[in-house]
C-alpha cells in the first residue's frame, strides 16, 4: 500500500493539470504555429513559464486505484498487476479468465 500522502499529492497534481489544460493547449498552439510572429511566440513562452509546474501532464504518475502502487500499472484496468491478479482470480473483473495452454 502506498503512502496516503503520495496518493493525495498525485491527486492534487491531477486537479492542477485539469485546471490549466485549456490555457496550456492554447499557448502550445501559438508556439507551434508557423504563421505566428516572434513577439507572439515570446509572449506565449513567457506565459507558459508563469504557469505552475504541476500543470504539465507528465508530472502526474499513473497509480493503482486500489492500492496506490505506482509500478506495474495496467492502463486498461487502472490498477497494478498485483491488485489485478487478485481480483481476476476471485472473478470480480468481468470478462477476464485465467488462461492455460
């Protein structure tokens, strides 16, 4: 089980990312626009630097919804491999069966 503080910290990061997503995408469009002049791009770059660091999506870490474990994360099920195995073995995940060949 992950520390509760780490899970809460990651949740705060997700909230900040969602709050600034629209502004960050607008500034990114200006920076990538070939027709924008140098002054516009410079202003966009400065505005981007003024945004909080946690507003970048890469700062959010995928964590298991059940245990909070950051490693061995399965995106499709949003949980770690360990929690997935336990729930799949007990039949609590629909459509998942143990395979053998």
